[in-house]
């Protein structure tokens, strides 16, 4: 592609359709993942019979988020491997049905174990859908457009977070209604079945009799094993900081507003808006920007830049604001840096693995990263319990710097063809 040629030059109508369908799957994927985070206060206070903000409810909230990460890991590994064995289309349909149906069943939850089991199964679908959709976008788009398409794909998850935020704000204490909305993505499977064909690269690898979706090959070949383990570690940093730091910014805002004299109800609404709308707006811009940045300066420099900015900005969020409007300025900047990294996973991980291992390897990186992030989440709950919230978040923010060390050992894939 010449320097004057637009990245979308030559992209076909079908390729745009694939991006749209994959993005819709990811939008609802993000919606299902964020819905609990935004309704857990009302849900757990209702089920436990305690006041909102009660330490017991907060403790169970952290446990269920950890369960979600574990479920996402297992689902990602299972469905990622099946995506290589069976094809992208049938597994995408299966994963969307998984997270839609089990989210809808949450309407009937009356016990803590109900919530835990249902969140586990929702997470399995969420974890599997991302890997298959990311691999599909990477395979369908030509090399000159692949980075931008991958960035757009992941950035659309912001729309899912906004949808979850608006749903949570709309239902207020009637949290069960929010989970009925979670059934709607199941309708998307009809479109997936009718409009998507398997990528040519996958069909050729299948026809050659290659070992499709084999964890034995993923870990038996040193090159793929190294990339899988390092990619997993990089994702663990991003996912651990997301659940332990990025999501906690709403707690920082809420605590500050209560300290400044707002009522608990007003503080809750303002914190939800600051996190779910304003910070996520910055995240969306960041995720859209990460693809062009990767195309210009490379994958590893882009990751490194955003890790450093994320660390500096969380320090500012924790210690600088003296009024609500200052949070509204800092949070979109923090969202831009910290969540843009996640867009990079959709771009970078499929480029690390060959056709017969692309969904398996990408899924392992992202979803085994969830498993590593689960102890971080539990640890973050303990740290926040024993230390001042701002001190705890500052300490957890140091994880962004760990990502810089991991990047040293990963390969640069800028301007490279996908491995065969």
C-alpha cells in the first residue's frame, strides 16, 4: 500500500460485513461482561438483604468478578480450540447463545450460588466469542487493512459498555430487568449463520490435514509456546489492571463525592456516569486510535507508550482532583490510555500464530490472561479492604510497568504477513 493510499482502499463489501457482524458480537459480549459490574450493588444488596455499599456485598462482588475471569478463561480455551477445529462461524453462534441465555436466566437468581454459576457460564461464552471473532477479522481483511480493522473491532466494545451503563441507570434498583435485555443478542446468531463464510486460510489449513486447534502443537513447538506464554502475561497485565484499577475509578469518584457531602444516591449516579460514560468515551477513542498508531510506529512501541501513560494518569486520578469536574477531565484521558491496550490484543495476538492455531493461540493469550488476572482481582479486594482506596489503586497501577518488561521478549509483527 502506498503512503497516499487509504487503509480502507480495496476493502470489499463482504469484508465490511464481517467486521460489522464480528463487532456486534463483541458489543454484546462487552455488554454482558459489564452488566454485572454496573448492577452488582443493587443485586447483591437485594440477595444478601443488606444496604448498598455494605462490605459483605463488596466482598461477594469481587468473588463473582473472579469467577467471571475463571469462566472466561475456560470458555476461551474450549471455544478457541473448537473455533480452529470446527470453524469460526458455528463456534461464534454457540458462544453468543451461551452468554445470551445464561445472562437472561440471571433474572431468576435468588441465591448467591445462582449468581456464581450463571456468571461462570456467561463468562464462558464471552471468553470464547472474542477469540473467534478476532481471528475471523484478522483472516478476512488484507494485510494493509488488518491493523485498523482489528482496532475498530475491539473499540466497538465501548458501545456495549455504554449500553450496559444506560441499562443499569435506567432500571435503577430493578436489576432483574437488565438481565432480560441480555437475551437479545441471541437474535444475532441468525445473521451470523446466514451471512458469514469460513475464511479461505482456515479452509486451506483444514484441507491440508493440519492439526487444527491442537494445544499439543501450541505448547510443543517452542516458537508458539513462547508467544503463547508471553502473550498471556501481557494480557494478564491489561486484564488485571482493568478489573483492579480501571473499574475502580468509579469507587474513587463515589468515595470523593461522599467525602464532599453528596448523598449516597447522587454519588452513585455521578460515579456511574463518570466511569460508564465519560471514561469509556475516552476508552473508545483510544481503542480506535490504537490501530493507526500500531500501523505507524509498530505494535510493541504502541503498547509501551500506553502502559507508561496509563501509570502516570492513574496517579493523577488518585491524587489530583478536588472537584467532580476534574474527574470528568482526567478519566477520559485515563480511559484512552488504559483501554486502548485491549484493542491491541485483537490486533496483535492473531498475528502471533499460524492458521491452524490462530483462534486457539489468541484465545489462550487473552483468556489464560484472565486466569492470571483472577488472583490479582482477589488480591485487589484485600488491598482495598486494608488500605486507603487511593493508596491501594496506586499500588495496583504499578502493574502497568510490569507490561513494559514483558514486551521486551515479544516479537514485532508490523508489516508482516500472518504466519501460515
